[in-house]
C-alpha cells in the first residue's frame, strides 16, 4: 500500500521568532543534539504536525551548520491550518518530528556563471541559503527580494549580510520589480536566473527567460492549476517490479490506484509540489501536472509524480 513519508528525525524547537507581521522563523535542533543530516541550498524538510498533517518548508540556515535547522513560515489565515499552528501554538521547548531533507531545486554555488536570485514573499527561504552559499564560494551574484513589508521577514538580515548585492522591491515603497529590465541585464552579464515565489512571479520570469534565452531554475510553493487531462479515459499502469497491472479511472489518481493495489509508494503533499512520490517511468507518455519538473525534465519522460500526474496514452509502465 502507499504510505505517507515518516518523520524519523526527532527535533526540538529552540527558537520561535516573529520577524515580520506574518512571518515566523523557527530554529530546530535534534532532541539529543546529534548532528543533523547534510543538505544543499534549495532543500526542504517535511514537518509532521498534530493530527497527522505534513507540511514542507525550505531550509534557510547555513548548510554547513549541522547543529540547527532554520525555517521561515508564512502565517496564512486562509491556509490549511499548519502555518497558523506553527505561528500561534508552537513554543520553544516543544518536540516535533521531520523527514528529509530533499531537494528538486538545485543550485551550484561554485558555478562560474553569475547568478541572479529572485524571491517573492516567503519564496525567500530557499533563496536565502543560495545567496549565502554563493557569497561564501565567491560566486558573482545579485539578490532581488520583492513583497509586502509585513511579509518580508528576512529583509534586515539580508541587508546586513549582502549589502548592495541585495535589491529590495517593497510594495509599500513603490519599488517595483521590473522583470524585463532584470532579464535583459542578466542576459548581458551571461547570468542564470533562479526564482522562488508566487506563481504569477514565476510565470512572468519564465516568459522573460524564454525571450532572452537565459537559463532559469524555479521552485513553486503553490500547486499548479489542474487542467483537463490529456487522456480522458481509463488507462492501464503496469507496475514492473510488483508484477501487477492496474487500471486508473478518469477521476482517480495514479497514487490512489497504486494504494488500492497494496503497493508501497511514499507520499506527502498530494499536490505535486513536494516531490515525495517521484516514480521512474519505464515506458509510455506522461501528462505532467506537477509544479516541480522543468520543460526539459518533462520532455525526458522518465519520471512522474503519481499524486497528480497521469498518462497521456493508454498504458504506462512504472518502476514499482
């Protein structure tokens, strides 16, 4: 059967600070003060909340510091409740468990190409670690941070650390982020773009990257809007390792069909954003509906996220 990811890292909250109106910064340590697992800039962890809820948060501390992990959490009044619990109910000294770290948002701090890092709102969290890594490695970079003042919880810290490499675009100050000018400047410098933030920001920057031919790496915090499936009918999925062939109906996810067949696949968000249910594809065409893969990765057609993606043909073969 399928199963949720398990929280196998016991943590203690050693810091809980509200750094802006709607942003809380958590500092976590292993309950036994053992070294925490290694991670790279762009990685996230799963936090296991009361009642079995699981939420993904990007790590924004120093990857070289294995004593603590730091997370930035945006309190969302209209969210599913996890961020409100973290902001309002979690306290220093409380125990919590986590799984990971994992990453689908790679960044090479030693690349010779300049980096233009772009963050919108709470999308600063993975970008913060990338900027620090670039600074430590001596990579040429600039950091653009856009948002409302009450949601820019790391602004003072970033100004202190990155000086004039930081360009803040604060809505209340009228300092608008001009993506066309930013992309043109990046193209002239031979830079790469890296972005995390709201879908509208990522979509707009993606269009600019396509216009200028600049390489772009992104991470979505919001699930993609699900459109009508490419293949409207029932399709078959062969599970090569298990020796089973199952049917997936028009209103059923591949993950739920696998679960019904009793085959184990780890899952977490069920929205196509966390990457937990990544599954190798051996044959068949995939209707990719996740918020993780780049166009080039989708074109390779060698993996899928079974919580949301479907077949674009009558039959898929998965390495399960």
